[in-house]
């Protein structure tokens, strides 16, 4: 049978677990595919995505390079980060404007192993509310935050948080859906832990800033030497510049759950 909408026929039947993500991703970073990782002595200098655009995320400073070949999850390679480690997109900052200004669906399979500290996962604003950008981070109280900054201190297009102590230190996966121009504040941001219910607690109603983010997209620490990276492992990141259907969100969640053993 010919695949439909990027979904394998075996997935449509509902009898088999998806073995690949739903098509349409703008970025697909997969640490289990070690051919996408450039490293020397285990220090990672480049992580190349598997989408048609083949975006690359790089790090030239040896003090900030994450590690590969150190940790595994479900028998698969993951990248290991400490607080200062980060990887930067080589694409122009404008490439990532959609994350804070239009719509997106982001899936991340990861583990933050050290509690009691901030753990940036994705960001393009350099960690300041006076800047423009999109952020996913884990707070010291182990609650996940997703928000869009407008370049005006204290004002946001949305701020959405899970409850305290929801993430813990086990490997997991999350879904973050953003629709920052939605007229209903609660529908501007949607966080799902594994295949759990949607968490929607945003009350911000400020208009989005459609300018480019302050910096290009970063994985882990918000800036060079910021000392607020995730302190854990990253297995996979999927970024879509669209809001996926409920069925396709579930397919990706099933794919991540099966692949990473969570």
C-alpha cells in the first residue's frame, strides 16, 4: 500500500507501533542515528537533522560540546549534556520566527538528571524577557515551561507551565503545541507529558512580535557559558511549523514511546 500523508500503512491499521515520525517535520534530530553526529573523542561538534532541509546544529568551543557514546536509552545512543553544553543552529535566526509568532508542534525525548537548577532545552532569545523568542525549559522545581517572548520585559504572547515536580529525572518525552495568535488565551499553548492530557494554563493575551528571534535556535544552554543547560540526555527532537492533527500527534507519541522505551 502506498504511504498516505507520511504515515505507513502498518500505522494506519492501528496494529503496529509507528517506526518513523509523521511526515512534514521541519527538523528531525535523532541521536540514535549516529551517522548524523560529527564527533571527536566523543565530543560532539555537529548534529545534523534528517529532514529535507538538513539543518545543522554545531558547537566549535570544546568547553561547550555535548558528548556522544556515553549514555544510552533503551539500547540507543543519546547525547549527554552538562550545564554549559549547547548546540547552535547554523540557519539564520529568521528561520525560527514561526516558533514564537505563528504555529508549531514540537516533540522532545529527553532526561534531565540533575534537579534544583534551570534546564534550557530549546531557546532563541538568550534568556532575557527583553528579547524576542521561544523557550522550552525545565525549572528547578521540575515543572516544564514553554513561552514566547515579545521583546518587552514582562509581556509574553503565551506562558504555559506544568505543575511542580511533574518531570522528575526519568527519561520521558513531551509535546509542545503553540498557536500564539489564538483569540482564546488558553488555546495559545498546549503541553503534553507522554500521552497525557493537554495542559493549557496560559492567560497572556499580548500580540506576538513577528520580528526574527534574538538569536538562532539553540539546543540546551541559552547562551555561551550560561550555565543553565539541561544537565541530562537528549534522544530526539521533532519540530513542525504546523499544528498536527490529534491522530498524528498520537502517532508520534507512540513512535517515541516505543523507540525510547518510555
